[in-house]
C-alpha cells in the first residue's frame, strides 16, 4: 500500500511525529509498504520546503505561506490536502484529530463522500485533547478550546479506522464510535537509539553527577504537581540523607523554576541538579547516571489517556522505575 501520514506540526520540537508516527512509518516500510510523512513545520520553520528519506520513509515538509490571519491556516490545510492526494495514496493517516491534521481529515472525509478521493482515512490519537485533556493545560482561547473539543469528537467518529496509543483511549474512542470495530491499539515504543558508545556514556556520566544514590526525574512536569514531588523527595532524603535528584526536562510553563524555588525553601536545593532539556543522543548518559527513576503521575483524565514515551525510554534503557499505577503505566511496567 501507499500510505501518507499527515502531522499537525513538524518533527521538532514536539514529539508526536518523531516518536510515534515516524517509528510506525518505518515499521510499515519494513513490511513492504510505501510511506510518506507530510508535515506543516510551523513549529520548526527551518524545515519548511525540505524533504529527505529516513529508513525508507519519505519525509516532506510543505512550504509555509505568509503569516496572515486566518488565511495562513487555510493555505496550510489546502497545501497539505493537495500534496497528500497528489501522492495517490491508498490510505491517509492523520496524526491527531485536531489542528491541521484534523482539518485534513475533515477535507478527506468530505472528498470521500463526494467520490473525489478514493482513499481510506485513518485518524490517530495519542492524547486526550478536549475537555479534561490538553484544553486544560495549554493557554488556548475559549474559541480554540471549543473548536479543538469539536474537532476531536468529530474526527474520531468520521473516519474509516482509528489508531489509539493507550487502553484508556481505546475505551473512550470505542464509546464515541459505538463500537470497538476498527479501533486499533498501537502503543508507543522507545524513541531512543540503541547504538551508543559505552565509553562515551561513562565520560558523560562522570560529568553529570558525583552523588550516590541518584534519583532521576525525566519529565515535562505537567503530569504532576511540583509540591507533591518535593514532599516525596523530602521523605526519601529523611530516610537516605545522601540522595540526590537529577532532573532531565523542562516544563511547558517554567515549572522547573518552581521546583528549584520549592527545593530551596525546603532546604533541598543542594541535592537537586537541573539538567534541563537534553538532546536525545545524550539521554543514555543521564539514564546511566541514575540508580532509580521516579515517575509521578497524578490521576487525571489527561494522564489516564497518555502513553508516556519517557517511561518507555526509561524501561527500555534498563533503568529501575518507581511509577504510579495510573492509566497505561501499570500495563507497561
């Protein structure tokens, strides 16, 4: 088959297309299919107009139109739809039922009904986007929240099939569609490159931490409340005073600064090392520096629907993990 996967943004800096769509595309290529990733790289404009091949997958970044209100969104959608259909696919697979990918799915569905597009339409969801999901996290306007909530409900019920990243999403999507038929559970896999030079990792580990034992927190911070993490770390230090906390990652809204502020107030600041955002190729070194990883996860609708790649990466790297049994986490561990 010829498959075109359409993203809501580019490969960077957000992870959905790089750590979910691209590995899925490579697996399909390995099974003899032709796959193209079609991306609107507004999130990384340096890639606009660029194309390349990665393990047999054709990656196509469309040119971005001038940034004119409303017109920009219309032109991006039209370019994605036109380029997708010009590739003459058997399947159009839209990753996320919202934003540009959701608009493309809507257009393809309409063209199917008009018999202008002889393709199968598949929609992928790896998060809950609407009420109780990302609408509660992102700084969207009320109009955007209503639109994304509608897009999610409509997109997941107006397509030939849906791929979902978690059991919770499988349950929710099946309820929306009134059936489990053509709802396919496809969880995330590890995003890390297994080929790493051990001597290079040891060199980096020596620079990262001089404390033992070392707890690792690999996070984007929105999954839990900072004060709850500090309470947990404080109780661990009370039992094992020499413990340190190595934090890899940054929050969407500067939550790492709040972590440092609360650690200072609790008298724990000297035992906290903030590494910030780390390039994927350097992650194995930070993982090797840890004796144990913590994976705090509040029980929220958004977290129950997630399929956390960071947890998968930790487990795949052999890091012992203590996590909270919320949503997909229990099944993974």
